[in-house]
C-alpha cells in the first residue's frame, strides 16, 4: 500500500499542474477575446492538454455593455506616432504654402521695382536728350550770329580790312577819306575798318599804339602809358558816313589827364579821319602848329547822360567830340547821333559778354 501511495503522489501532482495550466490558458483566451484579437492556435505538439468533455456550440451571449479595449504601451506608442506624422505633415504643408505666398509677394514687389526703375530711366534719357538738343541749338545759333560781338569792342554789321605794311600817315588818311566818300553801307549800320599786318601765316589787327604811330600823333606820354592795345575804327551810316574811333585805357585818371593835354593837338592829329566840315584841317600831312587852330575850342557837352568834350561849328552843330563811356573806354565821334549809337551798342555788348 505504501508503495502504491508513493507511486500515486507524482500522478496527483501532475494532475494539479495540468489543472493550473488549463486555468491560465482560459484566462488568456478571455483576455484576448475582450481585445478583439484572434485566439492563438495552440499546437498539440507543444502543449499537452487534459482531455475534457466535448463542448456544445452554443452562441455566446453578447454583453449588454461594451467592454473597452485595454490600452497598452504599444497602442499608445502607435497612436502618438500617427499624431506626430499628421502634425509634421500639416506643419510642412503650411510652411510650403507660406513660402509660396511670400515668393509671390516678393515677385510682385520685384516687378513693381523694375517698372519704377524703367520709368525713371526713360525720364532721365528723354531729359538728357532735351538738354543736349537745347545746347546744340543755341550753340549753332551763336555760331551763325551775324554780328561778331567777341571779335571787337562793339558789334558791327560790315567789315573792311586795310593792310598797313606800306602805309604812312598820308596814305592811311587818304584811304580812309576815300572810303568815307564812296562807300554806301546800309542805313544805321556799323562798318568795322580793320587795320591789319602780316604775322606768321595769318593777318592780325595792329595795336592802338601802332595805329597812333602811323598817324604821327603827338599824344602825351601819360596818355600812352595808360593806353591799352585794343582799339576800333569804323563808319556809322546815319546822316551820311560818320567816322568814330574807340580806344581802351588801363588807368582812367591818367587817361583823363592825358586827354586834356592832348586837346591842343587832337584836332590836327585825328581831325582828318573825321573831317566833313571846313573848320577841320583836311591836310594829310602833319600840321605845323601845335596849338588848337584859331576859332576852334572844346567845350563841355552832355550827350545821353555822358560828359563829353565837343567842338561846334558856328551854327552850333557838333562836328567832333570825345568822352568816356566808362573808366576803360574812350569814344571819338563826328556827331551826337553816332556817339549815342555807340553807347547803345557798347551796352548791348556788355550784356552779351
């Protein structure tokens, strides 16, 4: 008996272990059904089962209340990953849309800036062409101007050139007087009689000092020292041909004092260049006298608000006068009308210069 009991003990222990294993298996199956997971198939070769009475296939009664699935770490992790994927995708889509909008806006701004630069460039080009055209027009207009304002002291309308290489006092006066009698320039015009000399390959106008030397004038030294080199001799066509002479000075005080001293011989020295009246000497040679001829006296006369020194004939008409138009210019003329015309042209030349 004792031996039988000892043999039956391991069998009972094995039965207990198998019963415990069956209970554990049933618990696992119920848990898997509650999670909607398919039951795992157990292989007969792996697990030994205790024979049980056959089960009847009766439909299981559905639970009146749904059983909530158990949350596991694996399910939470999968849900989190899905949410992150969705969030990253949404963020990327939003960022892409924002970049596209920004790119479109920058393109619009760039196109607007390009249009503005184009308009400004066109305006600058048109303005530059207009300025250049205006400058070209006025330059050509100045070049074709008939009056050579910058070549002489005042503007003139006609020009006559006389070479001086073989001239002396007599031939110079003779040529000038012939021109005064025979020329017929337009009314109220100015003719510039230019005395020239050969210098190199061109002809140039002689200086005032050279002109007075040819005339053998007895000009005071104080006047000669104040005298400039520029001068102009010409004809004013008004009431016949009226002669005039313009000298430039570097010192008004010395020139004024020198002119008062020159009055003693002025009529004899320059008179033949202006002669149109019997009281002025018509001799082409240097007069023998050094004083003012009898009956000829200079007097103060105001012409166009300018102080002048003039000589009148017995009837009162002025036949010769001189005066300072400014501190640098002395004008000699044979009539008031010519003196006034020279004043007008001199003022115009100053404005243009």
